[in-house]
C-alpha cells in the first residue's frame, strides 16, 4: 500500500518520465526539420522560345528589349536559387544564333531568316549572362520538328525544307525530318557539332519530341523509306533503331569535340506500361516513349549515350493512369548510374483538381529528395515563376532552395578534382570582409570557387552542409580563370563575431577540390586601429599586372611608397603583423603583385 509520501514520489517520477519523453519526441522532430538540405542538387528551369512561351515575349522586339527580358528572367531564377537553365535555341529547324546551316528563327525576329536588330548573337549573350550568375547553360534543340505549322508558318528561302524537300514528311499540321534517312542523321549531327564547337555550352538537351505523338486514325507516312532501309526489322524496331542511331552519333560527336559537355534528354514520363513489358511502370498511359515515340530511353542510359535524363512527371499523386509517386519510384530504380532530374509541372500549379492544392508540388519535391538517385528538379517553365503560383516561389526561397547548391558532378565524364586554392588573407571592407586567395590549379579549367564560413570555435567544420556556404563565385572568362589572385567580399559578415573561412575550387564538371586551409577573422572593432598601417602594401596592386580593382575601402588619394615592399631584408615585426592570419610568410606573396 502506498502512503502519501510514496505516492507523491511515484507521481513525481512518472511526471518526469513523461516530460523527458515529450522532450525527446520534440527534439527528434526538431532534428528532422533541421536536417541539412542537399549540398549537391541541380535546380533548373526550361526557357521555351517556340510560340514565345517564355522568351522573347513576342517576335521582332528590338535587341535591347530582348536582352532586358532575358536578364529579368535570369534575375528572377537566381533569386529563387536556380542553378541551371535549359534554353530552346532551335525550335523548328531555325536558330537563335547566327548559322550558315539554318535561318534565324521567326520567334526571335518576326520573320524567319531575318536577324535581330541591332544585330547581336543571342546565344552568346544568353550563355554569358547565365554563367555570370553561376548557372549552367544547356542548349535545348528539337531534332526532328522542321515546320511548326504548315498552314501558317512562312519558311525562309534557305530553310532546309526548301533545300532538301525529300528529307521531310508531313504529319498533321507539322513537317518533320524523316528519322530513317542517313542524310538526316548526318545533318542533325552537324548542327549539334556546330553549336558545341562555337559556343561555351554546358550541355546539349533534347525534349520529348522524337517520332511525333500519334494522331488518332493517322499513321506516320514513312513506309517508303522503311521499305528501302528496313533491313528485315519490324517497323517499330526500325523506328527505334533510327532514333538510337542519332542519339549515339550525337553522343560520340560531343565527346570528340568537348568531352565535358553533357548530353541529356527529357522524355515523356512513361517509358512503357507494365502491361506491355514487365520492366515497365505500373501505369496505364495511352502513349509511351518506347511504343509510340520510339524513344528507348532505358537503352540510352544503359549504353551511356546520355549523361542525364529528365522525365516529365507532369501528373499528381494519385492520378490513376500515371501516378507521380509510382513513376518517381520507377525512374529512381532505372537510372543505370546516370543522373536523374525530375521534370516538374510548375505550369499546372493553381489549375484543376489536385493542382489547386498549394502542397501538391512541394510534396512532389519532398518526395523526389527522398531518393538518393534523384539529383535535382527542372521546372516547366521559367516565366510561370513570375506569378508565384500558390506561393510556390516563397516555398523555394524560404525553405527548399534557401541555401545554395552545387550542380552534382558526373564521375563517368571526369572524377578528378582540381587543386585546392590557397586562402592568403582576409581584409576588412566597408561592409563585411574581403577574402583573397590564390589559384594553384594549372591543369584544369576552373568554373568557380565556393566560399565557406564557420564559427571560429567550430573544431570540426562540416563542408557537406550547404548552410555554411556563403557564396558560389563563378569564373566568367578564360582571362579571369588564369589570374593567380582572386577576391570576394562577404557583406553578410558581422563585425563582432569570430569567423573561420575556407575556399574550394570547382572545375567545369563541378568536381570540388579539398578545402583550403582556413583563416580566422576576429572582431574588427578591437583591431581597427591597426588597419591602414598594415594595408598600405595592397594599394600597389593596381600598378602591377593583376588588374583586379584596388580595395575600395582605402582612401583614393592615399600616397604610398611601395619600394620597400619586396626588399629581401624586409621583415615585419611581430607587433606590426596583420591582425588576420596569413597562411604563409609575407615574403612569399611578392610574386602575386609583380
């Protein structure tokens, strides 16, 4: 029997146990919510030019207006955390770049064959602007579509349908290259080779238009060519062979010209229904890649002919014919070691049924991140972000893409990391601090640097946690890439906090170097009185070969005698050394300023 005292003690212990259990559950929940976001993730957007879906807003705009619109699109995407764009540069055997093979696009200039005015190279401009913002640029081409609408499209005199009309077939209201002709294979491969040679693209990208989607009651009219080239194959196998051939040829061409350029495809979301093939997905799609578009995407992945696949999973959870969750799981288990990004139906948000739910697309994004095989998302299409559908932009900015991410590397193309940069010093700026580092890599073309910031008291800094990334600093020109000395100003650094910084280097395929040795910054207020005395030598940067701007926080009229700086006998007394830590003696810095 319990007396009053024993009962009270028992009740107290039960209460404490309950409190501890609740605290444990809360802590577990907090830990789940505080789980680090992915450091490696492609975050892409399609920019469609056909029909002026995304850019330019209408045909025939002046060049300056076209440029301004494109810059606004990229600025919006950058604010959202997007790190790759897939821009349609060849919508219908026409070009958004100067070409000897195909005419200027109607959707650019308002008349096919007419250049933009004033004349400029849109593709070169678009690539440069994307790279300036640290975004990959994938050139999106439609391989087979030649005339968008045979009733309303006016083709230029030099359009390929006029120069080689025997290569084309009409199906519905469009004209297509005949995929069964070897002449077509060679022509399309030459188009890709021209783009890869002349432009600094990061990838070549095809969408889902191979053989056209079936029109009920109409057969694609390629029987005569099949009779000539079929070689005993069934019609379906022959058609798949034709598409396989062009995919392999383009892969080999890109590899021969610039091995670092990626080749990827964004197919229709259903490869094949399980009712037709045990390897297919548990779906009930009316048309599929394999059986109707003759695109055997799994074969391309197995053979290594494509580097990434972006299936267009434009359906919701619970959709009977093609459930998003079913297809996500299926594609995650059919990557064959290649990169998988998920095509997201941003354009459907706010529409009918499940798409009225603001949680539908965030739920899909959460689900895609639950699979380690999924390395990112691509949204169709870019200008939909302008209306912030159901607040999805806010979800990206404040949660999903709050922290920066690096594009995942592709080890099958290159797995060698560049040499680590050497962080030399950290100097105060008007706002925050400026990091100075040396490029030590002489063997690889670098694409940028990653700036990490930790608490100075952090004994084991976690370089896998993107919450420590202050910035990803792109290299936007080959001249800049060869500079020995680079700098970046962290304007978010607070003057009363102790920080430790480190820098890594990235190559073209986003292989990341080992971090540099870290430098520690102590509160500025305690050491500000030493600043100008010790910063004088850096004023001399502008008179040497390195053309980076002089530190703007030093007085412009400051007269400095630098003749003593590189004296062999020069030594800095301990009492006059810099308040930041330098990774090697001052004497060894002199080659950077010559």
